[in-house]
C-alpha cells in the first residue's frame, strides 16, 4: 500500500491520544523544548507534520512552523487545531515537496523517515531538508534503533508491547531492512482493530552517511530529547545534523 493509503481518514481519527502515549506531557514537552532551542528564533519546517502533535505546541512557543504532509486526512485533522495562517502546510512527499522560503530548522520526529521504504528515498529526504535550510541550519531526525538482538534466531516477529487492550508486534525482513509494525487494539465489546505500517529501518551509521551525501555533518546524538547519552543500549536516537556553510 502507498503511504497516503495507509494514513487514511480512519488512521487520522485514531492518531491523536491526548495525554498518553506519544502525546504524554513527559514525551511531548522535552521534544518541543529541544526543537524550540534548535530553531534559535528562526523558522521551522516539519516533514510529515501529521495532525500537528509537535507543530501546534511548537508554534505556541512563538516558533513559526510550516509543514509538509502526504496525507490529506491528517492535514484535515490538523486544521481543527490550527488554520493555514497559523501553520501553513504543503501537501506532498517529504522527499520531494518544496515549502516556500528558507528555514533555520527542519525536523522529522517519531521514526517518520523510516516510512520512506527505499534507501534512495531516505537519501532524497536528507537532500530535500538541505534545500530548505539556510547555511548552518539544522536537520533533526528522531529514529528508533532496530532491536534485532531481541529477535530469536530463525524467527521473524517480535512483540514490542503487550498491555490491556493493545498488542504491538513487528515482523522483520532483515535482508531488505524492512519491518512492518502491527498494532492490535481490542474493545471492551470483544471487537478488534488492526493497523499496520511498513518501514525501512536505518542504522545510525547509515543515517550519518545519508547526511554526508546531502552536505550535513553530525552535530550531536542523544538517546532521547533530553540529555540522555547515546549508548549501545539506547532504543532510540535524536540526531542533529548541521548544514555546511556557517561561519
């Protein structure tokens, strides 16, 4: 399925979970704090802005935010929170679409670069970020680390979350660096809903090479949006790349 088919009206309706999950204050507030700091008073562009989980609170901090988004239903949901004057959005693919103007910061959160299912597409995303940035501007990528050490030999699937009303599992194709996340949600009436999203996972060293191909240098890498040091045990990484050209 194409990404715009996956992120349809039903997915947009179910995406927001106010106060919990990725919308929990302890997750969202450090993200917004760090991005506001990196924007340095300049304009910010969010690739795959979605329903505005990050963009809306970032704009409320006074950071001018523009978005690029492939899914019309996700934009429609964003429009219930902020109009086009507050947060303009370009409908299109984050690897190729252009937003008007130049930006101090481009950012991608919550594994979204992995929605691009080829290495060429992911490299194109870095190059598109570079086209939007002023010299010395930053591109920030939040990305999970593939947890292949937990995958039993010979197995292709691994449960990553099991809790009341929800089971999440990933199936892996390690030859093509592909995984599909399966999200099972169970209602109190016994009904079940399944949402699946395909990804191409990226190792940090590969991510850094993509950056170099687009003219970036790695400035910092943390395990999270706060001060967590990145180690071999980290489950995620927030990588900050700086575009060449600053004095």
